[in-house]
C-alpha cells in the first residue's frame, strides 16, 4: 500500500468516539493524544477531533479521531459524522449502568449510519472507580462477545489501556482496508480523508485540533 503522498502519509482514516454523555470520551481522546486529563471538563457540543500518525507495516497512517456529542439533543448532528468512518470506539461508564444499557441503541445507530465493515471496540471506562462499579467486567465481556466486538476496560484518569485500545482498533482498521485495497487496486483510500474546510460550525463542527481546545469528559 505504501505510496506516500505530498501530505506526508500513505493513507488517512476517520475514527469516531461515541457513547452517552459523561462516559469520558473527550478525556479518553485527550489522554491518548496529549496525556492530559481534565476532571472539570464540560459536555462536548457538536464534535471535536484530533489527529495522530502511525507506522504500520511500513505505511504512514494518519488517523483523524472524532469526539462526538453524547447528548440525545445532538444526535441529529452527530449522525453526519459517521460518514466515511472506518473505526469506532464505543464507550460506557462502568459506574453508570444506564450508559451500559444504551450500548444497544448506539450499535443500532451505527448499523443504520456507519460503514458495514467498520471496526468497533467497546470500552468500559473509569476502571479506576472500582468501588463505584455498577457494570461487572464479565458483563462487559459478554456484551462484546454477543456483538462480536473487541473489548477493554479503560481509565482516562490513569491511562490504563488507553493506548492499547486505540492501537488495537487502528491496526484492525488498517488490516481491513489493506485487504480491500489488495482485492481492488483501483481503490484510492485517500478519498476517505475529511475535508476540514467544508465543515460548517453551524453543523456542530470544530476545525480546531483537540490539542488546542479542551472538551468534555
């Protein structure tokens, strides 16, 4: 696949973070990109994103990671951001049973709006709050097994499994897309790149990189 272009990368992929509000999506992204955690972060409005480059099998892979709003009132906005996404991180809060129960709704939304070959990993966040746990590790594993998803418990506070979760998802995305590329040499994966200049703030977009703006948990 290697054929590095003017942008300094061989291929670009879009990854989305979804889940109920306050499960820790923005802090997961902030921890991953900048090793930062904001205990006083506020609810994300619309969407924010960050980027990171990887070297996978001698290919420079640029990943755009989008943090979508979890509030129901913003669902009509976030639906548009599934378009072109090749990977998804679905997050629930182990201390909040309702966020776990809502996984089914999020997966249904993904099925209706996302790529049928999308790679998905389920994360049970806030594993550092063991004394407040409402969802057991086994429940998380069983849910992931039922939907045939990768699964980990994470902590955006101490960083437990944050890097591992992103690395596993992005590697899986690359392998799937690389296999498709090998089957059809006419596929131009760079067409999946997101034209940031065309994102209108009134639609919930935010052109500033994650490192320049703090968002929600």
